[in-house]
């Protein structure tokens, strides 16, 4: 499994954003300072209040609104799924990070969550068609 840990300013807003784009929370690993977002059976995103995140590092905690700390990418089953996740993200406090990228066999869009963490949604048509 992989656990991606992200610092957040407003845990309630972050919970709303991630559930708003259709992801579930694992309440067993969530509390008043953290929320565990289930992306798949093998990927979870731990949303940690900034002070709680700081407990795990001796370095300054980056602000994703001011600098790029990481670009996260998830694949989607279709172009329409990419577009739907972007619509849901925008409706729940996210914003589009850059214009869509379309080279025919690969279609990608990127959104930022309320804290500025960049999530790219990528559909790859391995069959060669759009």
C-alpha cells in the first residue's frame, strides 16, 4: 500500500472536497486532526492538519499554494471520467491547474484541491484511438 500524506489548512473543507469528487473516507484512520481518503485498495491519502503533519518532519511544511511540492497523477478509464472528476473538483472547492492536454492517445487535466495540491487526471488510450 501507499499512503500519501498531505498537509491541509482546513480539514473539514478538505474532507468535503475529496468526498465531493467521489472518494470515500476510512473513519478508522481518521480523527479530529486527520482524514484518511481511500483512492483504491492500495492507495490512501492522509489529510493531516498542518500542525499534525509537522509532527512527522523536522523540515518546514510546504504551502502548496505558494510552491509546487509534488504533482500527483491518477489514471481514469475514459476522457469523460477525467472531465467528470474535474467538474466535481471545481464544484467542491477545487480549481483547474492548467489547460487540458490532449495528444490523441493521452488526455490529461489537472486540478488543485483547496490547499493547492495538484492532482492530474490522465486517460491513456492504449488501443490507439481517441
